DNA sequence: TATGAATGAGGATTCATTCAT
DNA sequence: AATGAATGAATCCTCATTCAT
């Protein structure tokens, strides 16, 4: 009895399981068997919906990026002042949902696999391009034209650095602290 | 008397091979066999000198950190002005030797394994503590007391973010560009 | 629906192969690869059904013990006289099926691994407890109360000794001979 | 500076280490490296004095058997009565030195390797032949001619059974208990 | 006599993937 | 749509052994 419309449900189930598994057991132990068991499904299902493991991982990164993009868009809509628009971008990254340990762990783990999985690169490149574009756009009213690029680079590096740090077991970085750091930096970096 | 004094030579050989292998083939394909073959040695030798693959990876991270530390110290010695001392730290990270693709790739790959290899954490924690201490020390004459911590966080996040980015295939970050970004940021961040 | 109900079949297949392999090639050469090949299956299947090589060995000991227990029970049922009940236990151990070289070799080999595989101990402890209880129960009507324990020890030691000897290449012990030895001993040991 | 006359010393050292290692770490973990380290020597030394690992194991079994034989001979000399001579043999096996856990563990472990190491068989066969001959000789004045063989078998099986049991982690057999069992059995088995 | 460096085969295990049902 | 049986390659590690010194 073929149930119809299971695809989105199952995909979501598997992506959730992937994130959970990477967070709780580490990438190295996040095998297809382990992920599918965690999703309450069979290992074969991964091939069914994602062709292979790389497909699942790519979909997982897509989902994470999409979540973050939507958060940014949502906040952008409510932002009227130039500075608020910039903060919409930065803030989004450190919202509890997206700065949560499982999200950040997964994001970082997938970043580590990028070299080996071209599709992962593709997905990430698209997200990054959009982020950079958003950043530059938000910065334009706030800094002189010739500094837009360099400040965008600085801020984007800081975002990545803080995310990376928070994904590491060696340091404790709270979202609160991250925002404080940005506050201080922005107050100086902008003209 | 046996062939003696091989230990340091062999260890260096294997660490070199590890870095090369991770850079050229990726972490996932950097098996003990592949690394040892690249070193012109047998797979068993890894256990002989490092107990474990984990031992080899830990030693590799140690070496990388030590190289960087020495670079920082070397530059520190020649720095007389407060600002020069801060630049000594930042600059060191982006010297061709330490910002070279193989170094950065390896550093990033090992960062990704940290969760699973406690010894890697230990090594990194020590390095980080020293770096933070150096940064704070260098910042003290340059910013107000209450901003030392926050600026240290910002700069350290930027370093990590730029390194992480440069280890990714999605972006091209030159050492030159990194320094430009720091220049602009520092000019504003300091009092 | 997948190919179903393979579990008991495959497990039996692998246990059979284990016994055969230990008998014909020795424990030292009874690797997972060799055992599974002998079963006409792939090495991975062992993990699938038994988790471990240890799991397979434990299941093998269980099977051997179960076979023997059932033989004893079968013979017990037909035994009406007290002496017959004692013989049921002894005889069972030296029936062609259970005293067969492959069985005894495997039993002995697994006994040698007991120190290293806790689960093997557990299985054996349970079997031994039952055997001792049976022995004592059978001896009660045949010897004075204060000798039950000591005669049980003597007989159980003789069983093990004869099995152990027969598993060794240094001596030839036929089931016939074993029974003769027991006959003589019993005729004296009982009151 | 080649020291002379080291051979017997070194050999004893290695055999001691073998027994200790098998007892404390188990046969499976008693590698040449581990044994030689325990002896405070290098792994290469084993080949020097025993050709290979099998040679060391064979020498170990020889030593164990020799110790036991000497114990029997010593006790035989002091035994004047026929029954005392029989007890000399049995008792020797359960003297603290020879029934000690490390001795029994090693003896049992080597028994398990016999199938795979022909030299081990050879050594054991010789010992067993002598033991059987001693047993028969001691029994001749104590039981009727036609029962000598069968009682020898029974006693020898009991010795092995008790040793085997005591080498197993599943049961606790004290030397005291062993002797009690023999006492009861002998009192009935002899004419 | 003795070392310890070095080897490479062989072990158990894990894993992504395929496929019949 | 979904299963789970089954595969076989790949990984890390351990080990007996060899050898130059």
C-alpha cells in the first residue's frame, strides 16, 4: 500500500536525525545505519530519498542554510533603519535556534566534508554569495564605499570564527557574548 | 647497539607525510597506510612511534601549533612598539609558511576531529590559552581596560574565521587580503 | 517486504561454520573471514547477526551447551531408576554427537577464551550451575548426604578431564573407554 | 662486551615473564613484545634464545612440567608405603607452587595451543607418558591387575579436570578441596 | 650478547551501498 | 514506499619476525 506524499515527511525525518546524530555521536560515528535507525527508518531509505549519503548531507546543509536565510529575511522585513538591517543579519546567526549546539556542530562538521563532497561546496557557495550580497547591501549606507568590501570581509570572518569556536569543545562562546563582541566592533567599524 | 636516534627523524617524516596527505588527498582518505606509504615507511611504524593514528594526528597538531608559536615569539622579539607587538601576533598567522594551503587544510581538518580525539583538544586548549594571553597582553596598552577582553575575542574570531575560510574550497582568501582586513579593522578597533 | 526470516537460518549456518572451522583449522586460524567464507557468506554478516566475533563465539557455546542439556533432559525422561538418572547425565556427555571431535575441540577452544570474553563465562556459568544441580539431585538417592557434594565434584572433574583429554592431540580417548572408566568408578563411588 | 653464561639466566627470565604475562594479561595479549618488556628485555631477544615465540612457549611448558616432575620425585623418595607413593603423585599436583593461579593458567593456556604447536605436543606427550607410568606403577600394589589401567585413567582425568576447572574463571577450586575430593575417591576406588 | 627499528601480513570491525521482496 | 539482508572494501591495529648495529 504505497502511501503518497511521504517524501517531504521522510526527508525531514532523516535530516533531523542527521543533525541529532552528528551532534550527539559525532560525524565519524554518523553512519547511514545509525542515522536511519535514529529516524526510526531502515538504512535502505536513504538511497531511496537521497540517492546516497552525500545526498543526505547536502540536503542537511541546504536545510540549515535555508533556515538561516529565512531568519535573516524575516528580520530584514521588520528592520527599517540601515543599522537595524545590518543587525538583522548578524543577529540571525546567533539566535538560539541557529546558534544551538546541534546546528552549529552539524554546520561545522559539514564544512569539514566540503572538500570531499562537491555538492556540499555548491550549496555552500550559493549561501555564501547571498550572505555576502546581503552584508554589502546592508553596509552601503553605513560605511564609505571603499570600505564596504573590507568591512564585509571582517564581519563575515567574525561570524565564521565565532561559529567555529562555538562548535569546538575547547571554548565556550555564548550567543550573548557573541552579540557583545559584535556590538563593540560595530560601534567602531562603522563610520 | 641498534640503529639509533631514528625517532626524531621518523617522527618528523611521518608528520610531514600527514600534512601533505591531508592537503592532497583530504582527511577522509588520509589513512595510516596512505600516510605511511607517502613517508616511504610501513604502516606499522605509526604504532611504533605514535601508538595510534590519534597519536600521530595529535603530534601533527602540536607541531603546527609549535611552528606558529615560534613564529610569534620570533616576531615579538623584534617588536618594540605596542602596536608592533599586536601585529606580530596577527601577522604570524598569515605568513606564507603558516597560511600555506597544506598547513591550513591540516589545521582545519584536525579541528574537525577535535570532538572525537580528546588529546587533540588538550593540545589545542593549551595553544589557545597562550594565544589569548598574548593577545590580551598586546592589547592592554592599546585599548581601554574594559575593552581588552572584547577586542581580543573579536580579533581571535577574525583570525579563526579567515583561516577557516581559507581552508574551504568555496572562497579564496589571500594572506594579503587577510592583512588588509586586519589593517582596516585595527585602525578602528583600537583607541 | 524484504527477504524475511533469514535470521535463524543464517545464525545456525554461522555457528556450524564456526565449529567446523575451529575443528579443522584450529582456533588461532578461525578468523571471522575464514568462518564466514566457510559458511558461504561475507565477513560483514557476522556483525549483522552477532554484533561481534565474541557474540558468535558466545552463541556457539550456547548452542553446544543447549544441545547437551537437551540430550540430558531427553535421557532423564526415560530414566526411572536412581542409577539410570545418574547415567543419563554421564552418558549424555559421551554420546557420539556431543563427544564428536569437532564439538569437543570447539568446547575446549572456547573454554580457553573464557578469561578474555566475559559473555562466554556467563553462558558457561549458567550451564555449569545446572549440571551441578542435576548431578547432586541424581546422587542424593545413591550416596550418603554428606558425600553428595564430594562425589559430584569428583564426577564433574572426571567429565571435564575426559573431555579435555579428548580435545588434546596427545591422547586418544574413545567414548567407549570413557564409559568404562565411569562404570568402574561408579561401582565403587556409590554406597 | 659480550657477557658469557647469560643464556640460562635470560632464558629463565623470559620464561618467568611468560608465565606472569599469561596469568595477568591472558594468552591473547601475551605477545613477544609484551613478554619481553615484562622481562626487562627487548623483543629481539626471544629469537636469540628460543628461535621464535613457539620455542619460548615450548620451553615454558617444559619448565612447568619439569617443576612438577621434580616435585613428584622428591615426594616419591620420602614415600615408603604404597599408598604414600600414590599420594605423592596426586599431592604434588595440588601443592601451592604448582596449583598456583599463574602456573595453572599458563598450563591451561598452553594446552589450548597444543593443536597449533607440534613441539608443545611433543613435550606434553613425554610428560604424560611418564605420569601415566608413575600412576600405574603406584597403583599396582593397591588395586587388582585388571583395574590398574582404568583407575589410572580415572585419577588422571580427575587431576586434569580439577586443574582445568581451577584455570577457569567460572569456578573456585581450592587445593584443599581438591585433596578432599581425592581422599574420598581413593578410599573407595582402591581395593 | 642484546637492542630496538622496521616490516608487512593478518586480525576484527565498520560502513556505504545494493537488492529482492 | 520501505525494508533489512547481504556485501566486500577499507580502516585501524597488533603481532611475530628480521636485521643492522
